[in-house]
């Protein structure tokens, strides 16, 4: 009995994870790997099959037409091998899809387009610190063929489940084939960039206000926070900038695998991406300026401290000099035997110190 309970405990989390990931239940088909999130056949913009394996989906597409959409999440090389063989995917692209950590790109292998998107997620934080994680990245890779599209997702965000449901509610667009799905993924990724850019703008505004505030300007601000934010913006830039060329190709160059009507939609995505890229470049330049201003304020604060130290040293030099002269124990010195010599020296010392202090105060050194 204990062995059965242990087996149920081991199997239950895997079943729950598969069921929660999408509407597709891979447990109904033992031949399907656990990496498959959803697999369906679409014909005339409508979903016509559920709970099929990738091999069964392609068999129906070849016999009845339409296209297959297979979604995977972080597949291993072994889990992806059968799908790659079934769809004739190029080994180099398969290797990139399994290993992840690729830069955004668009490559063509025979009759398949391989596209890599970097997804960006803004990490909410109560307060920006020198160790705050501002953006979190993931990846979505698409193999687009004449009658299929295979999506491979890496990372805990960038889910395509809601996108799939939204497309299924627009049969006219989905009837355009796999390129319509590719456009929808690109549009969702770029829309995510826009949302993250707005959030990062708020963080930069907060840092900028803090650096130029009266209290912060005296202590030089917090360079650690600025530098951390600059690193996160650099990560954002690595996701956006390399994608400009692929979107330009998809929107301008005629391709057999991209429907001409869908190509017009890619132009809108390319425009939004160009806007985000300009924002990210502006963020980088602005953070450079804020960091330089912060360093300049720190230098000014140090100079002010040095002027104060120098001023007080000059003031204390007067009594030190007078005390040193009268401490040399000579028999013949002015006012040495005079009754009012001691108070006179004190008054003169205080008067000179007061005059020096007033002069430094007038010149802004104290």
C-alpha cells in the first residue's frame, strides 16, 4: 500500500502541471511527450481536432488540409526529436530551440522559417534598490511551415494559451494559416515590450527625481541603483534591437510562407518595435546622463567638504601659531610681563579667527 501511495504522489504533480498549462490533456495520449502543451488542427480558421499527437495532427493535415499548431514548453532533446523528425525541422534550428539562450533572429531552412523572440516581463518591486531585478526574460521560438507551426517556449512567462484562445475567436484571421499565428505571437511579444517600456520609464523618472532632489544632491545619490537599472535596460535592449531586422524582412520582403495579407500586419508590428527600440536607446542615454550627474554631484559634495575642512584648518591655524610663539619660553618678548598681555592675546586671537570665519562665510566656503 505504501508503494502505491508513493507512486500516486509522484504522478499527481505531473498530471496537475499538464492540465493547468492548457486545455490540452496529454495524459489521454501516452505517445505524446510531457513537453507538449497543446496540439490541434485548424481548418478554415476553426479548431477541428483535440487531444491528438503531433504525428496524428500532421496526418490529418495531409489528408484533409488545414494546418497544425503544436505548442511545447522547455522540451528536452529527446522529447523534441520525434517532433523534429515528423515536421522535417533542420538539426541546427532544433539545437537552438532545445538549448535556448538565443538572440532574436529569423532564419530560413528549406521550407521552414525559424524565428526567435525574446519575451520581457516587468518584475514588480516595492522599492528600487541596487539589487532589484527589473526585467525578466524568456524565449519563444517558432518553426513556421506551409501547413504547420511549432512553438517552443522557454521561461516562466510568455504563455501562448490566451493568445491561442483569442485567435480561435477570430476564424477569418486564423484562416490565413501559420503566418497568422506567427504574426499574433510577434504582436503579443512587442506589445509586452511597450508595457515594460512604460514601467521602466517610471523607474527612471523616480531615480532622476531622487538624484536631483535637494537631500540626495548633498550626498551624491545612489550610483548602485542607477547602475543596476542601466544593466536591466541593457538586457531589455538585447531583446529589442536584434529583432528589428527580422520584423523588417517579414514586413517588406515577399515570402512564400507568409500570406501577403498578413505581411501588412507585420508592418504595424515593425513600427511598434521601432518605437520601443527608440525608447530603449533613449533610456540608455538618459541613464548615462543621470549617472554622470550623480558622479558630478558626488564630486561637488566632496569639494564642499574639502573647502569646509580647509576653512576650519585656516581658522585654527591662528591660535595654534600664537600659542606656539608664546610657548617658546624666551625672557624678552613683547607683553610678556604686561598685566593685560594674556587677555589681549586672547582677544586678538578671537578677533582674527572671527574675521577669517566671516570672510570664508561670505565667500561660501562655510
